[in-house]
């Protein structure tokens, strides 16, 4: 009986770039939570950052943003880290994180204002 070995496949690697706008969004989220729950704020920041940097492989796995798809805009994708949406765009080998928004808010207006200036 031949022993099977697990073969590791090489996957393309992408550079993940947090834009200033997305960094500011994350700071606002963490600062707001930290006012009443500092430990929770730290955990939220770590969860969001982990999700963001997981895009270094397979960035197309995120779905299109429904609020923008309604306007036939397929340039942007999203990952969900409830209740936040991480909005990004893949440009060649770079994943640009453009915004981190609370999905409980009116996203269409927020995204149009942030992304389509």
C-alpha cells in the first residue's frame, strides 16, 4: 500500500492595501466600541483585520456589493464580518480595501458617497 502525501499547491498571492479611508473607518468603529467595551473593541479590530488580510489569496471569493449591483456596478466586492461589510476592489495583484461600513446603515447612500466621488 502506497503512502499518500499531501501536496501543497502554490496559490497566487495578492498585496492587500488598506486605504486611508478604510483605516479611518476601522478607527471610528473601534473608538466607538471602546467607549463602553475596550476589550470587545480590540477583538473586533483583530477580527476585521484578519478578514481583510485573508484576501491575500482568492480575493474574488467576496461577492459583489448588492447595493451597488442594483446600479449595475460590478467593480467592487465585499466580505462580511457581521455587522460590518469590508468593501474592496481587485486591481491586478493588489486588493484595495476601500471602506468598512456598518451594514445596518443605509449602505447605498454611504457607498455611493465614499466610492463614487
